[in-house]
C-alpha cells in the first residue's frame, strides 16, 4: 500500500443555517452581486469573442472588470472567483466546439433577478469556531457581517475552498467545504473487474470475475420518488387554485428532503461497491450504459416515470470520481439492447459468493 502524491479532494455539503434574518438578507444580496459580476465578466468575454473569434482569458478580463461597482462592493476574493467561473464555462464551450459531436451553445447571462454562487479560497477561523464571510468594508457597513459556524469534524488548515450555493431563487443556501484528503492506494489488478447492470427494482446487479455477486435494492428510491410525486401533485393542485406560479415553500422542502435522501443513498451505494473492489483487489469497474437511454425509453408511462426519476447519471459521476481517487479503471460499456424485459427482469444474483 502506497500513499498517493496526487492531490485529491473531498466535499462536505450541508444546508447553511444562519442565526439572524439580517445575515440571510445580506447573503442574498451578496449572491445577487455575484450574479451581476458574472454577467459583467461574461459580457466582456462574449463581446471579445464576437468581434475577434478569440478567447478573452481571465487575466485580461480581470483588468476590464476590477473597477466595476459590483466587484468593489462584494470584495475582491469572491469577485475574482466569480470571474474564474466565467472562464471555466467558456473553456467548456470551446471544448464542446472542438468535439463537433453536438451543437455547442455559448454561455448565457443569468436572469436579472437571479443569484449566483460564492466561492472563497481563504477564510479566517475565529476562537469560537466560527468565521465571517469576507466582504468589502462598504458591504459590511451597509449590510453587516455574515457569521457561519465551522463544522467540528473538519480542520480549517485542510480546507481548499468554501462555496456557498443559493438554492431555488435563494430560498435557502447550501455550503460546501472542499478539503484535501490523503489517499492510500492499494495494489489492484486490472485483470479483475466488477460488472454492474443498472435497473429499477434492482438499482444495481453486480458480479465480479472472482465469482462474487450481490445486488443493490432499488425499492428505497422508488418509494421516495412515489411519495414525492404524490405529495407534490397535491401541493400543485392547491397552488394552481391560488394561481401561484412559482414553487411554494412546502414544495421546496419536500424536494429538498427527497434530494438529500437520494444523495445519501447514492453515496452509500458507491462506497459499498468501491469497498468491495478494494477488499478483493479489483482494479476495474464496468457499467452497462447507453447514451440517451432515458430519452428513448419506451416501457409504458408508469415504468418510464420510475426509470427516468432514478438518478443513474448522478450515480455514475460519483462512481467515476471515487474510481479516480482510488486508482480504479472506470468503463462505460455500450449495451446492444434496451428493452423493458432487460430492465425489469428479476435479479438472479444473491449475497452469496
């Protein structure tokens, strides 16, 4: 077993709880300024691209935007990170253009009344275990300080970045702590593989080349989605009678609860599969996958709804990230068939090896 010299990062996410209403309003204002800053930076890059067909990089864009009033009010640290997000999005745009597999849409402006995330690469932890969001003196004077409790299970010196993400028109906020982790890479054999077949009742049917087999039950996800659909439909009917067009607070709460349950389920599923590979020295994971399979599914209205609402793509992103961390080869294998029978057939595997 060796310690990897590559940098690996973990993310701890939680709903941000603020003590005072004033802090909530100040954070909404700060995210709104971040949106303004994003649009200002995006305007410069878009106009330069339209005129020259060339890319305006971050350093050039920074000198054009640093005198903007939004930059001055929100503070240099957050404003610079917002401008870097503009650069990331445009790099993705150019990457898609080079692929030429599908039409690439140029990054668009955020709505006038919208909000954008905040990112801070540095912060100062205080003796009471809290920290203040870095802002400009002008912002502090007008809107006050925003004080946040730092998680007791993390170490401030290991934090690489803190992100604050407004959810559902800044109805509430999520905070993400990105921290560096030490990964101990084990000796794994790429000649041994774990094959995974995704489905509905059985979220994943797994068998490896060593003869071990197990299934991940998918009925929990089905149950949560069924509850959410039923409750959301009931709230929708009430909302429509009152002629309300936006999501209500109660709808946001049940959606938030559903998403948290699903993320927890997916994280535990990925962890279980990775642990299986590490314990048995398996160096490759192969997943059956067809591009656009959910858009083209034809299993009936009810089966389609159940299938589409299961977050297989999100699971794949989590799995791919964990495989990269532990040095496991991750492969998506195109399947030559897509049928109702293949997706809903009873699993023949058991927990016995």
